[in-house]
């Protein structure tokens, strides 16, 4: 099975490349060839350098090559999806587009999410772009027989990348006993998926011809509240998590410059629970085994072994501290209104 990954050194794409190699596939990876902050590729992978935003650069790099399957981690909106169809029509027997589970209806009306759950997210531009890309691919499949499969990851992490707003800085605040703001009351349910579990599902779709024309989310079966997620970090580090709660809508007010503010309002504050029956029917080997308790221990061990790469970021710590002060100011204002 000859497979091309567009992207391949990120959190979930690197795990998928490794799983493809493990399964004996002939793996090619196309990206810009930059190594800073990226995970190394396994031995045996053929690399192709090109600018994924330059159609002519891609055509030159690919030449006359064809692939059994192409997996694209670097397509985001309708323009990207249309360019992929134009570039890859006739070159591949299957095109796997990496979308996002953030597209499911917000506010949440019913859980668990299934693949046919209405797609609508008026709060998050990223989700709307992913919906537009899916629409292009659905039309290409229906009108041009373009062999698209759509995959929707949810919040996926690996041993080097904690799934917390604020990343290692948030982890460090818990470990050192500082207060940390949790959006809302912390009781919405959230699903965290380890990248190695996701990779089993994704790679099981490669060359799975019945998956063409289908949509899949691939997530863990474990759903936890955000309070539990942070509490497990605290227990893992041996320091109780000191959690404060602030309405999610205040985040863009207190921290408008913070990347996570819009993401929390548009996605993370809502419950995300998934029915994985479909991916399990198509990929019987898919059986997520990494609980968040185990994942947190793996992250702790990685942090201990890579102190330089996991140090807190001063600018992020300042934002998180600002949120703590925002919580105190809100609490003081409410106290002043009390009779």
C-alpha cells in the first residue's frame, strides 16, 4: 500500500505515519521540510519537499507519482479542499481529508455525537472553515466520483503535548500549586484521545475502499469533566489542583489576545461525547486503550525527561495569571452587590 501523507510531523500526523510504517505500508511524507519543533520521521519514510500552499510547487514535487491513498493533514478551508481535488484527481484511489469534530452543532443539543449530527458552529471560524472544506469534498464525490473519506479528530494529544489550554504552562501551574482558571463550572464532559489510539483508526481506513464517501470521527471512549481532567494532572504530580471557575464568555474580555479564548468559547466549553460505533465497524482493530490517567503519567514522565522543552512560557503564564485576577475581580464585584 503506497500512501502519501501531506503533513506528517505534527501531534497526530506523526503518530499516524509511525503506525503506517509499523503496518508495512510504503510511506511518503510531503511538507516544507522544516524541522524546528517537529517530530522526526521513522526510518524508511520517503520525504518530498514542497510548499503546500503553492499548487505549482506541489505539481513539480509529485511529478507523475500516483498513490493508493493520500492523507491530508494540511487542508483547512474550501479553497484548500478544491485545490486538493484538482491536484489529486486521477492520482490516488483514496483521499483522506482530516477535518475536525469541532464542526458538530454548538450549542450541543444531544450527545453522544454521531457522524450524522448536524454540522454547525457559529462561534468558531476554524470549524466553519472545516465545514466548508467538507462540503467541497462531498460535492466532488457526488459529482466527479472523487474518492474522498473524511476523518474528524477531536482533542488529540501525545506524550509531548498536553491537551490543556495553555499547554505545559498550565500543567506547570498545577504542579507548582498555583491557581488555574477553568472555564465555566468545569462540569461539561470532554473527550481526550491519545494520538497512538487515533492512529490505529486512521490507518485502518487507508485502503479500506468501503470507507470512500464516508465520514468518521475517531476518538477515545472516555469522557471526563474538565474538573476531573485537571484533578488527574494534580494527582499525577502529587499536588492538588487549585481550580477557579470563570464564565467562558469572559475569556475574550479578559484575554482577547490568547489563542485559546476563542477555542474555548467555540468548542471546549461544550460537552463533547462521541459514539464510535461506525469507526469500529469499519476498523475492527480500533480499540482506544489510553485512559487520561495513563496519558497524564506519560506526559509527566516526558516532562521529567525533557525539562528544557517543557518549561512554562512566560507570556502564557502571564495570561493565565490575568485570568486568575479576572476571577478575583468578578468575585469581588459579586460580593459588593450582595445585600
